[in-house]
C-alpha cells in the first residue's frame, strides 16, 4: 500500500526552541481511522502524545531519522490494533440488554441494567432515533452510565452521534465527592463554541459587496490545518490569555467590556496556565485568531425568520433580512494537546481496566490530578474565548473597510465541550454537580446567576448551527431544560456520515452546484475538505431544532440562512 507523508510542526524543540518539522510516513488507512476521531489535529495530537522514546531525536536534525519513522509507524499500528480490538469487545458487552422504551413524545429511556449506575434518557424524534441507532452512540451512552459517581441519568440529545469514548451530544453529571472528571466526556476540542454577531447591515446592501467582503474576511482570518495567525504572543502574553481570557483581549484593545458581558462566564474561567504543558502551549502559540478545520466555519448569514420578536429584539436581532455573522471554532491545537496530555497522565495514575472503555479514562474530581485537569481545561477554554474574540476583531476590520458605518455587536458566545460545576436539583434537592457537556450547549432559563446580566431575565441564548449550506437556529434557554436535561440542549445538526465516507461517496460537483443553487458563496482552503461537511453528512438541523423546541429544552427565536461561508 502506498504511504502518505504527514508533515508535522513541533515547536519548542532544539536548544533554542526553534520549530522542528517531522516527516511521518503513515498508511492511508491509519489517516482515515484517525480522521474519523476528529480533524487532522487529532492525528497530530496523538502522534505527539506518544511516549518520548518513540519520538526521541537529536535537536539539530530537521527531519525524523528513518529508524524513528519506522518506530513511530509501529507504535501507531499497535495503537490502532488495540483500539480495534477494544471496540469489538465493547460492542459485544454494550449490545446486550439494550432495551429502548418510549416514555413520552420525543423522549426514550434505556433502563438501568448490568453495570449501569443510572438510566439513559434519549431526546429524539422517531426519525432522529433511527439515525442515532445506526452508530455506537447508545453503546457509548451505556458506557457513560457505568461510570463511578454519575448522577440521575445520562442525557442523549437530538444531535447525538458516535464520538471518541463518549458520544457527542451527550451530557453526564457527577457527584463532586465520589464522581470523576473525564477528558473523553469533555471532548478534545475544549470549549469548541459558537459566537453570533449582529450587524446594522441589510441583505440587499451586503450582496452588492459580498465577494469583496468574503475575500477580505478570508484573508484576515486564517483557516485550515496548520494555518498561523498574525497575532504573535510572548510567553507572558500566552500565560495571561490562559489565566484571564477576555480580560487579556480587553487590555490589548481587541475586545470591549460590552463584548465580555455577552460571553458565557464572561469569557474567563478560573484557570492555572502552569497546568498546561509546554507542548500544548507550543501548538497553540501561533493559532490565536484562526478558524481551524473540520466542522469549524465562519458564516455571514441573513435573518430568514423570526419566531419570537420580543426575545429576538433583546438579542439585537431586529428584522428579517438583517445580516448576522456566526463563528464556530475552539481551542485549536492547545486544547487537543491538553486533552491528550491528561489522558496519558490519568491512565498512568489510575489505569483503565476498571472502565467500560479505555477512552473514558478519568480521575476523581477531588484528586490532585482531577483538579489539575480542571485548571488546564479552563485555561484551554479561556484560550478558545480569546480565539473567537480575535476572529471577531478581524471580521470587524474587514467589514469596516466596505461598510464604514457598520456596527458589529456580539449577541452571545457559548461553549459546548466543557465540564462545569453547577447547581441542579436531584430528587428535589439542590446539589452541586460536575456537568460534562460534550457536543452539548448550556440551556439555562431566566434567573440563573451564570447567565450574564444582559440576558438574565430572558434566559441563556443558544445557537444550533446547521451544516454548511443549511439553516442555523437561535434559541433561548428554559427552566424546563434545567428540570430534564441538566440545563442542556443540542449544539448542532450532528453527523450521520463519517468524514472518510463523505469524501469517498459524496460529489464535489454536486456540493458546488447545491451551494450555487442556494445562492451561497463558499471560500474554502480545499473543496475536498469542505466535502466532509456537506449537508448530507449531517442530520436535518430543522428536525433537531424542532425537537429541542417541542421538548422545551430550548425555545425557538430565529432562523438564519447562510449567504457566504468560510471553511478551512
């Protein structure tokens, strides 16, 4: 079988911390299998998380010696074999006694059985449930339900699909004394999130300058694997970003206090930059203000429909035809590496033999390692908040060039890969839990102290982005969600086709035609890469949003239609 060369930058190597390029030869099948776990960054993150003796090299060499290439490939091969065997074992265990019972409209229950400590609640229509059942989502939910210290139930949301260890679109809450914190249930891309900007620009005016604006945005906001930012950070700046989040951006003039007031947790979680490895910092140093690849995007949209005018106006969504801008990205290589680092540490400290799946490696919440991961996770989350803020800064510059009177205001910024300490009622009693949301969005109703003051009376704004070329939705959080889903709802459409399958079986020509027919202008680093995110690869976002609204775990406010899309 022919081999690909994967060129990987590793920073901080050598005597003086110069950039080092590794040239790694890997079988195409390995690349495919890894890419199914996430983006190419996941591949890179895994390579760099391998034992040091595998990657050891002389500082002055710019390329990996031949024997080390061989060693690396052997390690990857062994790893892939292990994962395949592990998945087979888990499948045999998980498929037994998996009984799904409908208990209400769009609500299903998998009763507690075997080693499960809690039942599973699935929020889905019949159409969505059939798609969920086609992959390992429910098996992974069952494994999550078997974890120590898990509380009440596992929540599977309408956009759920198979993930790495834990299902994406899954919510798990843990007791602080007896529970665990798990990178696999948080997600590799820590604080992957969605941000929406409102504007005072009408669709008719934007369309006259659409191509020019899109080109300027594409130039200002680097997108794709390995793309570097124009923002160069010193060690002290990077540590300040990790520790103080949006406060750093305000200090540097990239954000305003008004921006900060419209971000989840005000864009700053309690963190400790010292708990983030130098390897992670090296990967993230040049990536602030970049979009990345995979399902990340930047869309210029129009307000197509408004369902709740009063709530919409409070968000700055004033009329149909208004231009808004949606940003979806996360903590880039820094977040991925942080997750990889702590998975290795937790495996070394606690092992995984007692777990239903190796990818659910974890640490007790109140352990030193658990506390260290939480600090590092929060630091990566702060990095992601600043990343989206710097992208916002660049977008504002691009729009000001063509619309000098433009006003681009931040509606809200939410995260959907994070674990947070929150107060919830369990069996009628209030208690503090560690709530893991992997591919899930916070949906708090009015009055919660966690909601910024601007929205505290109406609830937490929610965004459910569609796949490229489809509608996206704006919703508002509800008290009902707090009652039945730990204050959570869907974060997007949810995949139904793997990236590798999409590339092999979908047509780039059809994608181009569909975008053209829908009057959507696409700017992508690679049309093949964009094919991974074609609408056919995802569930129907309209159905996901409808189910969320019907269940009351999110209330519909507005629907957005893309006019121009930037993909990595």
